[in-house]
C-alpha cells in the first residue's frame, strides 16, 4: 500500500515540477514572443521535468527490482534455450557451443601453464645472467688488481695469501683450494 | 478603439504568420527525408591519414602519418575503451583529437582493439594489459627508437592505461587520462547502481552470454538519458534537417554511437566485479593476472581530463586519481561537457585540446635531442 502512495507522490512531484517550469517559461514570454519560440520553451521545460523524473525513477528500489527480475528472466530463458540446443546437437552426434567452450577453456589453461613456465624460466635466465655479469665484474676487478704499475699483467694474476695467513686459514679449516701448492 | 484592436489583432496576426512560415519550413524539411539514408551512408570513419603498422590477433595499431617529421621524440599512443570503436578520437576534420596531436608534432599511434568474437570470451585484463599493451608499447619503442612512450587513455582505456603504467612505470613518460574511471565508490552515476551485486549477477551473465553483447551495452548507455536519447535527439534532427553541417555532425556521431562492439566475457566480469562492485583499484587490491596494481607506482607526470556533465563516468570517479598516484607533477583539466563532448565537442576542440597538447609538449623531448632515459650505459659505451 505504501508503494502506491510513494508512486503517487512521485507522480505528483513530477507534475508539480512540470507546471512550475511551464509557468517560469510562460512568464518570460510577451505578446511579441514568437509563438514557436514559446512552444519550444514549454517543450524544453516539459522534457526537462520528465527527464528528471525518469532519473529519479531509475534510481528507485522499484526500478532496480524490476531490472533484476527482467535480467534474471532473460538469463533463465537463454540458459534453457541453450540447454535445449545442446541436447539436440548431442542427440544428433553434433558439436554444441558448450563443447567448443570447454575445449577453449582447456586450451586457455594449457596456454596459461606454458606462459607461467616460460615466465619462470625467463626469470631464472635473468637471474643467471645477472650472476654472470657480477662474476664477470669480479674477474675483471681481480685481473685489474693483478696488473703491474706499467699496466702489464703478472704471470700469476691471482694473488695468493701470505704463508702466515695460509697457516691461520689451515688451522681454522678455511683454506681455499690452490692448485699451485 | 483602434489601439485596443491593434493590441489584440497584432499578436494574433504575427502568430498566424509564424505558424504558416513554420509549416512551410517543415514541409521543406520533410522533402529531404528520402535523401537522409543516403547521406547517413556516406559518413566516413576516421579523418586523418593513417597506416596499419602492427597487428596481433584482432588488434591493429594505426600510425598517423604527417607531411612533416615529428617535433618530439617520444611517441604518443592512444588507448581507447573496449566497448566502442576508437575512431571517435578522429571523427572528422575539426572534430579530431588525433589531429591536434599530429599537428602539434607528436608521432601518434592509436590502438584499435578490433571486434571480439565468441572465441575471445576468455581473454582477461591480464591479456590486454600485460599482453597486448606490452607488445604494442615494445613495438612502438623499437620502431621509433624511443625508450618510453606517452600514453593517452580514454574511458575504460584510461583505466587500463593507469593499470599498465602502474605495472610498467618505466615504459610511460607521460600519462593522460580522459574521463577514466578510477574510484567506483560513489553512487553518482546510474551504472554504479545498476551493477550492484544485489541487482546484477555478473557471473551468471557471463556464463550465459559469454561476451557482453553489443546490444546490451548499447541499451544500457541509451537508458542513462532516455529522454535525451529517444525524444530530444529525433526532435532536434527533425527541426534541423535542412542544415547540412548539422546533418554531417549528427550522422557522424550517431554512426559511432550505434557502432557498439561486444566486450570479452572475462574482461567484462573483472571490470564489473573488481571495479564497479568491489572498487579494488583504489584499495590497492586490483589483480591483473598474478600482479596487484599499486597506483602509487605511477611516478610520471599525469594529466587528468574530466567532463563535469559526464553521466557515464562522473567526475567523482576520475577525481581521486591524482591523490592516489606517486607523481609529483599532477594536473587536472575540467570541461563542462558530456562524456563524448570532452573529445569531440566544439568547446573541447577550441580550449581543451590545445591546452592538453601544450601540456604534453612541455614535458616531451624534442626530436634530435641527446638520448636520455633507461639506456645511459649503452649511449656512453657507443
């Protein structure tokens, strides 16, 4: 019952709004106002009022409910129709839309798995190349440290720790492998 | 007596005269009706000369050619929405956003997403943003020799461009958004109400229809302003049928408005669910594939263009963008126009686009300047 009163109130509001706009348009007119211009102003006022009322109506819970019902109805109808078509095609050993869809989903999953693996491999390759770059820089530094003051490289560019240092390292069990010894 | 009669008879005579004049005019307009159909078919799509330089699946990349070489080294890529055709940005001479940037000296490209088919229903935002857009930007950078690109995104394309920039910040030099939805928390627009989970079951919709059908999207857009679209527009056409310039504009615009395309189902689902319903982008929870979009990672200069009378993407959806990014150089430009008027309206053509091209020009390097950017090491070694 309240809904009817609400609707009546909204309709009344819309009508009042239209009348007010028409009066405002009319007060701007004089006997010299061209008749068509007067009619256009009234038409603009009327359409403006209807547009506002339509916007209010489309924001109302009643409209949203109506929209939901019509959409649900359309979806149910399409689902049923689609189901009937699928059954008919399966009965005649044909291929239905759903079968193609299922195949597409499988292909998509396969594609996704492949892409994920490729991304993993690409990350690993990137990591490896960063490590290689770092190693290259360290080697270059070591080579540079092994050069003489006139720029000539030593015969043995890798510096060996002093004997005392080696003994200390041996005692600690930390000596690095040195093929020259 | 004569004054009394002239006071009453003069308005009556002028009314009678006006009605007769208007009737004759109306008959003259009606006589043009049979030729309207032919006129509507002669409308061309796109105004500026272009060539297709890249294709991938349904996507094509257009390059706008110019007689003069570009003034700026960094190219500009337009990214449009998935719901309509992109030639609105190059509708006709004098109503073309592309024309402004080409004349200003930018090497301009436009992404045409193509028309999705049923087989594309499983494409996701990840495919578009981290797949197609990455490939397009890589291609443009390689083709132009530039390390970065300028990006201009319109509407849904703006939202996607913002996500792309957040995920690939080093690729984008300047970002321009045109009526792009970012914050979907308010209820200013009707679409936010209509996509509420209590009203719209997007999962079931995508399950049944696959791609979001073009007729469905077209109906929703028409319903946003039913009186304007279904009553005022035909009345306007009837009254101005004798005006050739008006007819050209009318058919160009109507041709585009009715040229809707479907949206891939999964993209539609992600957009409605994650943006309209859950508003994840502003919360820093928007998933794109395995990545989460963090708008704070956008640090390039941004220009946010908004239409104050936009019913599709109200200002409240676009405004918060500048507060959410990590950029220091942030500009906003507003125009009293609608969603499409922001691109092709007369005021936008006169005021907004010259200002936007100037903004971009101030933040772009001229062609022929020394290379800067990501590859300093390579330039030094050479």
